[in-house]
């Protein structure tokens, strides 16, 4: 089938998906989770083939180290993904929830009801675990999806999708055509033109990918371009906490979009603590970039050429700032509105930071690496949105639903509510789940 046919088939499937019971969707999730565990060896062997090719590209300078790291699918990463699926089983069905209910008049009841978005178009680079994560969320939220991964993960993507589709085929009532894997750049370009059938595009990759997608589609786009995450070390920060949290945020998984990229240190934090933090980062293999003041305390690789830099590896920009106001101004100027943190014992200062920083996630005394759908208890995520649409931050189940209005009456006419003898509306709120 060509892309148009696949998109049309997914659209038709989406109408049936919207009516599936929670038990059918949970059965589908359980079948997929079990199949991924059963076929883990085959999936990891496929990933080994992709890694072999990627190593050659890495050696030739055709692939960045960060992209190579994202391509790796370890047994632990696959198991974490499966556990995320199983976590979804315990979550309530996000479809059919009464979000709001209003009596317009006696016997005329308006309800705001959650429903699936419809068909998702996913374009992602390298990370093959995107496929099971998004399929799991789409299953639970009643959405269909077309997925296009990068050529560097073709073997892994194919093995994962084959396993998922095989598992879904065993679930009575689950419609065929709900998911499809696209493999070529031409198919990706065609998918962006299918606004008749696809309701939302979600790109997961670098700034270049997001810019390309936005410039080539009329379909709404949800996602983020960069992960330039900051940490501000206040003058009241505990040095042991600052060291532990900063090291985790930078080194636990440097290639992640929620890894620390810029460290802002208050001028008034004691010099000994400044040196302790910077030396600790260097001891953990981090290369620092900063001005002469930073260089006077520790060795630096050079000045920061661009404060809006996402390194994706063990490199870190460092800057001294006079106060929290300067820190928030820097973040709002150079950040990517992803995730930013403050280490501080001053509650007034903390509140100012949390309320002023314009990011999807603002944290106090903890690592930016917590910005993740699985860690938030969403089970998984389709990505992190830094925009200001219906979903922001890690986008889980509720981010893959929208709503419709259902109005139930008993023969009421608009003509009765206009003119000199118009009936009044009661507009009585009757609750809802939100």
C-alpha cells in the first residue's frame, strides 16, 4: 500500500478504535507487552545490526555520538518500555470521561466528553523505543498511528512493529490498519501531505527535523526542537545536593533531551562551594565551557560560543549570575522552554523561579532528568511538548485525547430562546471529572 492508502486505512480504523471498551484496549496492551518480552532476543539482534552500521558511520564522522547513544536498545531499556506499557493497564481509560457538564435548561444537558484525537503521524530519529511507547499510548487512548523512523534504526523498527502487529492480530475486535511503519524519506514527505486523514504530527528529533515538518505540512504539529535545560545554583544551595543533582542531570544520560546543558551559579555562593561543584563535574568526565572567571576556578575547554547549545554529551556551559532574577532572564532568553531547575533553600526565591521561568517543567532541588512520561506515572510518552497547545511537557494519555460536546435534549428549539419572550437559560453546572 502507498502512504495515502495506509493513512486512509488508519482513519477508518480510528473510528472503530474510538468505540473500543477499556477491557479490549487493556487486553491489546497486555498482548503487546507479552510479545515484546517473548521476542526480546530477536529485537535486540535487529538492533545489533543497526548499531554495527552506526559504528561505521560514527567512525566516518557521519553520525554524532549522541545519536548513536539514542540508537542503542539494551535489554534494560526494552524491559523499562514494557513495564511502562503494564503501568498503563492500571490507569483509567482516558476516553469517554465527562470533563464538564452543564444544564442549559431543564432537560437540555451539555457534556464535554474526552475522545481520541484520531490518527497520529510520528516522525522520529534513532530512538527505536519510540515505537512501542507510542503504540502503547495510542492503544490505550484509542488512536491510530503511522510511524516513520530514521534509516539508522530500520532493522530495529521493523522487528518491533512486526512484533506489535502480530500481537494485535490476536485481539478480538481490534481493527487492522491501526498502525503502520513507513521506511523511506519519500513516504515521510507524503505523510505530511495527508491532512485529510492524519490529525496530528509529532516529530521526535532535532531542530532541523521540527523545522522541516512545520514548513511542509498543514497538519497541526506537537513537539519540541531543542532540550537546552538549565540549573540555577542559588546562594543558599546545599553543596552536597548541588553536586549530586547536577552530576545526575548532566551525566546519567547525556544524550537525553532533558539532560543539563547550562549551569548558572549565583555570585554569592561561597567560592569553596563553587570550586567543589565544578571540580566534581570534571571528576565525572564533564568538559566545562565558560569565561575567564570560570577558568580561574577550573580548567575550561573554551568560552561558550552559543548559550542556546544542546551538547547531547558530557559538555556543559557555565555562567555566573548575580541573583535569581538574572538566572530566570537568562533561561527565558536562551532556553528551549523544556525543563529547568533551581537548587535553593530559600522558599521565596524558589517560588519566584518556579513562577517566572517559562518552561514546560520547572523543578526545585531535583534533577532535570525526571522530565519523562514514565517517571511522571504516565506509563510512557509520545514526546515532550514545549509549545502552548492542549498538551505541554511529557505527553501521555491525556495529551492524546481531545474532547467533543454532546448535547442531549427533548425537542428544544433555539427559536424559544430568542426574541421578546425568550426563555432564559439556566446554565447550571452539574460537575464533571475535571
